């Protein structure tokens, strides 16, 4: 597949913004090229200089952990930036369409609407797996992107690997596999398939297992041609220096992150068992994420009661295939115990 055939014509012809830091390569001691404040910052650390627009040091550190070369890595202001840029790069407004698979992450549809791109919805099967036949029927010559969230939000399950591979092999567009919750999953990442599929984009994030949601840092891994397009159209300094510095330091503490993942998975299993024993719970869905989709007898009433007790969960009862369900994030043992204590009294 030639990725260039999928890129919008105006993006192919676009001359990207050239920053002061792009134009100069080498060592210097005096920088008078970018109209920065040369005196420093009113903070303990100085942030008066523009950051590396391509975040090469941070990408190098990520590469050592993920095993993905720098040239196949894009960093965004959260995964949401990568999602938005994929629309801008490949979808002609008012002409092209994308496929989403509800129930799923809501930003795919929001980004489509912002970019005036038609959304085609193919609901998951009752077991929360892909309806391959319906997806094939929905694709046409203007379908540019298919978004697959695995593990899926809000259902928590991983999508069958063979089904994703079927779409990758047969779809002449970009397949986006959103792995925001992959650190908690039994299924292995699709990163290792990047060399097999030029049309594969894998999204991951620092917001979940890495505990850096406030920094807004997402990752996209793909073929060199896709990454080059994303870098071409992104804002010049999309990842600020503070985020780059803090994420770089966090990557040194992977043992702590792995310990939290192990504890979260253990708590997920314990919480699933405890929830299953409650009279107000009618079903607990298996989860490969750090949350549990739970069907209850009266979602609205239970949600409101928890709010009154200072506990916030997510009411998904009006979402397709999630009728009557609450999505419960796996907290610490103490947080989970407090939740269970209240639910047992309900």
C-alpha cells in the first residue's frame, strides 16, 4: 500500500512551518533567533527557550522501552492530538468517511465532527467483538480510517487479534488500533506488527498505567510515511518542555509502573469477584483494562447514591450495548473497599 495515495492533496503540497530550532543545527552559546526572553523564567527552573519540536531525547528514551525506532514514533498533546491529526492528514472534509465501532471512545466521533468528516457506525456484536461482515459492507472508496479500541472503552475487553489482522490485510485505508489500556491486558501489543502493515497506527498513552494524565502526552507508532505526515502538520512545539522533562524522568521508574500495573490487575480481579456477589449487580463483564463494566439493577439511582458519598464512577447506562451499566475504575485497595462498603448497604 502506498500511503501517499491516502494523503489529502493539500497536505501533500503543504510547506510546513519552519521553526528557528529547525533551521539551526549544531552547538551555540548565544541564541538570538527566536525572540525569546533571554533573562530566564520566574521559576526555579528556566523554561524561556522553545523546546525540541521533535522531542528527540524523549523519543529515544521511549524507543528503548517500546522497541520502536524514533522515526516510527509521534508524540502528541495526548492521544487526542494524534487522532485529530489523522483526520486532518487523510480525510477530505465533506467527502471522506471513517468507521467507528460503538460502544467506543467518544473522541473519534468528536474529531470527525470537528473536521466535517462523515462517521459510519458499525456496532460491536453482543459479545463486544467486531462485526466483520457489517464492517466490510460499510466500507466504500471514500472510507479513510477505521478506529479499533483494544482493550475497548467502555467495555474493557480486548478485540480478537485475528479480526484486527483481517481488517489490516483487506482495508485500503488507515487502521487505528487504540491501545490506551494495553498495559493491563493479557493480549500483546500491535506495535510488533508495524513492520507488517504500512497502514497500521498504534496509539498508546502516558495517561493510564504511567500515571501522567495531567501532562497530556500520547504516542502514535506507525510506518515512516505516516509519522512524517503527522510531523508535517502538527503545531511546531506541541509538547512543552516541562512535559518532556517530567516524562523523561518517569521513564526511569518503569519498575514502579510495573508494580502498579500488577497491583491494579490483582485489584481488578478481586473487585470483579466482590461486585459479582452483590444483589444489585446483575453482570460483571470481563476486563483487560483498569476498569470494570458492571450491569446493575438501577444505574441512575446507584450512581447518584455514590455521588452523595463522594465516589464518582461513570454512568454508561444510555450507551449502546451498555444499557444499565456503570463503568468503575479500579482504584487503590482502600478506595475499592470504600466503594464495596457503600454498595453492600444499598
